C-alpha cells in the first residue's frame, strides 16, 4: 500500500474512532434532556443511545463523503483538509437541525424535557446542535495528518 493510501485510511480510522466514541458519550450524557429518560426502561434507553450513535456515524460518514466529492481532491487529506472538514461539519449541523425538528415537531418520534434549551425559530435542542459543533471538529482535529 502506498503512503497516500495509508494516510487516507489512517485518517478515516482516526476520524471515525473519535466520532464513535464522542457521539456515544454525548448520546448517553444528553439522555436526561429527553423524555425517554423518565418514561422508558433502562434497556430501551440504552438501545436508543446506541441506535442514535449508529445514526450519528451514518450522518458523519455521509457528510464526509459529500464534502469530499464537492470540495475535496485526490490529495486529501494532505490538501483541502480544512475545507472538507468545514463542509462536513456544516452539513452535519444542517442535517441535525432538520432531523431534530422533524422528529420532535412533525413526527413526534421523541420529545425534549423542560430542561432542554432550544434554539429559537428552528426549535432544535441546544444539546444535539452543540454535539455537532464539538464532536466532528474534534474528530477532524484528531484525524488530521501531520502535514496539515
């Protein structure tokens, strides 16, 4: 395997490792801000956190691929790294805001407690919004190759 492929693969492994760990921790930590925490048995609560972490991985992977397609190049991660990271983070934030609105306001799939602060106008919970401003940037920072 050549050096560029190793770096690409190593970067993705580090990125997804932090995304997985960070989102799993965040999902469990923010559970008391959702009504599920007070209404469901522990097994359903644990399943929800793990399930949502899987969704977070899918979102993080999807926005990364979209960012690579639109603003990346064949020298990534040594070139266009920050631009790809920025587009992926913004894409993840946008999807999260939409998904939280859809699932709390339209579908009623889940609900916030009175303890969840919400962003005015869009109604998205502050915690899931912050999750996407903290975890993916941290993952991109950790995953970056030394040459960036």
